[in-house]
């Protein structure tokens, strides 16, 4: 049996591509994958818990932490700030297991600069029309926010070629199997 190598995996793609669902399903299959909790300035959605879903920070506290160099990456996304704390990444990687980050495209490219061995995996929707259906179907966004997210998606899709792997999330079970296969293949190398 070959020894697995700890890796930092970064999952990103447009809002509504299914990143969160894929990551949750893959982590159920591969429970040794560590997951960080991101920080954000947005308000919690119903049912979200501080320190579990996100660290919900005020804009002032977020800015203080940026200035103190406490983020691996951070970005303005959809009118709010999101970031990954260095302490979260170091804590997980120092444990010797692989780590999976679910972050936006801007952040993923920042991580690759700081961690060149990170494996970037882009999750694509089958089409922009399907993406629109998913965003509307969530029922959590205003029509204006759906349009903003679709506009951002076009810019994000243009950067998919900067990723190590690109996965189309058309059929959830197939996408989960493919993401698991990708992760296992990199851990074996």
C-alpha cells in the first residue's frame, strides 16, 4: 500500500456551481480531509453558526486582521469580504492530513502564489442557464443578486484554465466520484 502525501486542495467556481455540496459529499467519503472555516463580513444566513459555517466578523475586525497578515487569502466578493485565516490552514496541515479549501477564484489564485504545491480544482456548472436555475432555485438571493452572481460567474469561468483540474458538475454523483478520484490521485503522487 502506497503512502499518501498531504496536499492542500482548493475548490472554487461560480456561486451556484455546487461547490459546497460536492465538498460535503467528498468529505463524507474521505473523512481524513481537513476543512477550514472561512471568515466573512456578510451576515449569517438562517441556521448558520459562527465558528462552524464561517467566522462572522465586522468589517473593522476583518480589516484589522488583514493588516495584521492573518489571512492566507481574502477578497471582496458580492459586496462582502471573505478570507481564510493562516491559523486555520497551518493548524490543519500541521496535523499531517490533506486539507480542502472552498474559496472564490481570487482567493484560489492567491493561495497558489503562497502554496505552489496547492492543487486548484475549478467546479463548473453545465451552462450559465443551469447556473441561473440553481441560483433562483435556492431562494436566498434577490433578483439583483442573482444577476450580480451571474455576471461574476462569467469572469470566473474565464479563469478556469489557470486551475490544475476542471470538473463540470452536471450529475452530482458523477461529480462526487470524479472529485474523489482527483484528490486520491494527487495524494498518491
